[in-house]
C-alpha cells in the first residue's frame, strides 16, 4: 500500500481511499506534505489539522467549479465538484463523532456530489427506500447496453465508508460495463442512515436487506430473479447474513471477508490488527448506538457468521487481500469453508501478482475489482466481453 505517511497506516489508508475514488495525487500532496510530522504523533492526534487541510482543498475546488459554472462549462464544474465531495468525505470520516463541524461538512459533501451528478449528466440516480419511519438512501447505476430488465447488485458499505465514496471508485463502471446494474446503499450504521436519521447498525441485516429487495422488485428495469448483494469490509459480514436469511437474493459476494467481527473487537482491544479510522472506539460506539464499551461489546458479539452460512444455497464469492492488516485472511477461509450448501462457491485471495493485497484492495482496486465484476457477470447473467 502507498504509505504517504510512512509511520501512520490509518492516515495513509485515507489517502489510498481518496486516490481510488478519483482524487489527484498532486492535490493531495499539496495539503498533506505539511502534515507529515503531525502524522507521526499517532492516529488520533492531529486530526483537526487533517480536517482543515482536506476541507481547504475541497473549498478550493468548489471555488474553481463556481468559476467554470460562470462560463457555462458545466462538465468541468461537475468534475471538480465530485472531487471536492471526495475530499470533504475523507476529512469528515477521519473525525470523532463528537467533533462539532462534522455534520455540516457531511451535508456540504452531499450537496457537492449531488450537484456534480446533475452537471455531468451522470448515470447515477438517487433513491430512497422506505424503512420503518424513515428511509435508506442509495445510488442506483443503470446497466450499460441493456434494453431488457437487467440483473442488479446491491453494494453495502463497511464500518466507515459511505455510498458516495464507493460510487466514485472504478468498480461502479466495471460492473455497469458488464451489463449489471448497481445499487449502493447507506445501510443502518453508515452514511445518511447514521448521520441524518440516527439509524444504528444491527446484526440481523435481513431486516433492512429485505426492504431493499422490496424496492428493487418495483423497478421495471430490473429482473427481480437476478438480484445479488455484495459487501466491502464490514459488509463482508452484512452481505452473507443477508443472503442466508433473505431467499430472494440470487447471488452473494464479499470484498474482504469479515466472518467474526465480534471476536475481532476483542483482538483489537489486545492491539491486534490496524484500525480503519482514528478515534476508533468512539466511532464504533456511535455506529452501533452503544451507550458505553460494555454495551458495544454486547452488540458486537452477535456479529459472527458461525452457524449461519449453511443456509446459503446460491453462488457465493469470497475475496480477501493476503496482506490485509485490519481483518485476518483466516476469516476468508472460515467463510468459504462454511458455505457448504452453495452450489458454486469460490475463494479468491488477492496476491502481489495481481495487486489488491490490502484491505478491500485499497492499494490497487483495478484488477481485484475486474475479477469480482467478471465473476458477478458470469453468475448473474451479465457479460464479460
């Protein structure tokens, strides 16, 4: 992985995530170079300086986009606004929940992103899926070159990603090119669900995953017999659980297995594995709506796929990076081995030969994403040529 901050994995992970979502290295270097010494103080210290630097970069692009708009150069304005949104998102996700300016910046990022899609005439439709007294927000990307109802993959966030960050990766284009639509959802505990509607994460993911299928079944451009679901990072727990208990899913996949996340929290307390974000324990308590650490650990212990996966009777792909420093590769083997009733299960460990060896392949998503997109297309009725 590109360790821009040589002694700080968490900060470097954010740089890699931004680059995979369309950021420009020259722009990042401009604002991050002054942070090199601060990053040596650890994950949590200096996040205010990180915030200010990345917000400043986003604000600069926002100003440039306004100049483009004044000259009616709307495509150029849209490109800059989308990149500004990425920078705002990276700044926001690195802060503690208690950090005051966080929510306002999140709304600013959404505004920039949504306006960018309009200006660029993007293949991106915002959808709102009824859920309880609220809704789950999603981004729907149509399959390319398809005139009949298309297959679709539901894509779930991890612990700290949001739908806009996943949308801006090249995986979105890779899947659409293969004739498969994509619905990226801010499920409970992530994105809008958590930040705007106070919907915390739950272990029984089928309660909201079923609502997503209900929505997709109403769309005339979707083949309801070919709905798959995949998850990245902590989505590597959510997606298998959803497939196990929601029989309408025709296929499942994970990009980073997360077989026993509850156990992993105990290991993190013993300083095993890298954290994905600063202020980690405050972050996970917020995500799960836990009042304290004991409450959080009680909720986390349910996050285990043991005794669940034998219910899955559809094709399933398990992928993991061999050098993942957050989630051990042994979890990928556990998930694969327990898919005993899947008619077509496959385990792919990404190695240095093809790249994508770190967490969710954030070191290089290109080949890993293509592999996953090909497998989905082959098993869900898309195309690979």
